[in-house]
C-alpha cells in the first residue's frame, strides 16, 4: 500500500506531510492592497479602527511567518498591510459580528461586512440576476454549501436535504465539482432553520466556504478490502475535522448555543487521533498562532481559501 501519513496524538508520530499542511494553513504573507478611491478610504477607516481594537492584542505568532526558524516576538500582526476584509475578520469576535446583529433585524439582506463573515458559515448572499431594478433589489436570497468530507453523503442526510430544498429552497440540489452539495434560494428569515436542520441530522455547512480549509476530497469509491483507500478516507475525515474553525460562532448563531442533536457522521472513526491535542501542539515551527480559540487560524483565519 502507498505510504499514507498518520495524524496521531503522539507528538513523535507527526510527519513532514502533516507539518507541511499545517504550515500552509498558517502562512500569512502580506497581500497587495489593490485599493483605490472609496475602497482606499474605507481601508484607512478600518485600519484606524483596528488600531483601537487591537491595542490589547495578546495573541500572535511565536515565529515569523516568512522565516519560521527565526524567533519573532509576540504579538505579531500585519493588519496594517492587509486588505480591508482581513480587518473585518479580525474584528468579528471570531466570525460572529456583525453577522449576529444583522441576522436579528428585519432586513432581507445582510451588510457587506457580514457577507464576508457569512462565507465562513457556509453561505453566500445572492440576487436573481434575471430581474431588474426594484424587483432585483427585493430578490435577496442565500446559497448554502455543505461540508462533505470524501464526498460521502449518507442516505438520511440526502433525504433531509431533499425535503429542505422543497420546503425552503428552489426545490433542487446542486452537486459541486468538489464533492459537495449546494442549496439555493433560501430566504434570510429561513436561514437559521435550514442550517439548524442540517446540523441536527449530523452534517454541517461551516467548512464549505470562506477563508479556511474547505471540503477535503478523496476518491469516493468504496473498496473496504483495500487498506490504502480505507486509510486515505479515514485520514481525510481527520483532516477535515482538524482544520475546522474552533470558534463557537456557529453554535451560537444557528443553534442558540446548544449542541446539535446528532454528531457529524465523519466523526465516527477519527476519535483515536485526539485532534484537539494535535491542533494545539506547538512544535516551534510557526504553525501555531498562539490564539487560545483558533490555534491554527488566529484572528484573521486564512488570507484566502485553502483546498485539500
């Protein structure tokens, strides 16, 4: 069987491939601003606000992002060099605001800053492009993309998605090129009910979109007698869970702070890896940000999406 890397709680069992994946997620190179006019003014305003927000910053990277072998004093931040969206994420209280506030109002849309945060919860705000003028302005709706590690969709989940699409969506499910499913046409007033229903059947939407590690793909064939395929799929499920956001924003916004009724189905055979310990282990190579809630992602998560 081909060599497949192992994720283990035992620190000595870490491999080069695992370290490389973590390092890729931790890399935070400065992004080109590419901002002009009103965008530049907004950027200047938000950076000024960030200076106030982060006066008490006590979490950072222990080692410099471009020179992991060289010590770098904490706190480390390069927010002053980042695009405005990075400041929005940094000031979101770990992906909560202003989305939580916007979801509580009677508008049929969310603010531009909330759009960035909502992506990390697995949703995009859209409009009906076939409409014009006033009709288009009143056509705000939301798309939801599920997290589907290895492209595995249990029958009960598919049946639930089918019912949800008929009740709250456009009546169809769309398969993506990255082994996931999307629901379209969900109104803002129904968004919480839909996400809660998906979570309570043992699935989720966080990890489907946003500046984090997205859906982990593997060959979806079922060869239970081939250990290589079995290991590959098991470790892929482990990576999908290892690189998930650790913030409680998802539970707070969509489940009223309560645990989902069902455990995510991809959790069934990854308990042996003790991923909480693996996620927090600092091996001194700049992988861990030092953030208590998001040791891999920190305050700003990734600069862009990351796919495995």
